[in-house]
C-alpha cells in the first residue's frame, strides 16, 4: 500500500495499537482525550478499525464518556501519546 511505503518519510515512529492500552491527545486549550483500546480488527471490507472507550475532559470536567470506533489509520493520526510512556 502507498501509505505504508510513504511511512518511511514520517517523522513520527509507527505506534503499535494494542487492546488494553491507553492513549492520550492533548489539545492547546488544555482539553485531554483519553482513549482505552478494547479491540483492533478488520471489518468486512478488510479495513482495520479500533474500538475504544474515550473520555474528553478539561480539568475535572468530563465532556464525553463513551464508546467509539475509528479506522486504525485515523486513530494513530489522532492519538500520538501512549499513557504511561
């Protein structure tokens, strides 16, 4: 796939997404998205997807606390930081 070939030019190392792992996204407005991965698998079309629980909060206030699904590529693009790493 072209995306795999172009990955060698990426500045960010490839992240292995695994069930049970937690990833963070920190926004400039101090909002923090925390995603706990439940599963990674292919759909009927062969596209990898990540099923995860997400909490979006700023300070002590939670705005979102729900389950979501994203394509693996979108998940990796959005969540760069592994919690506890």
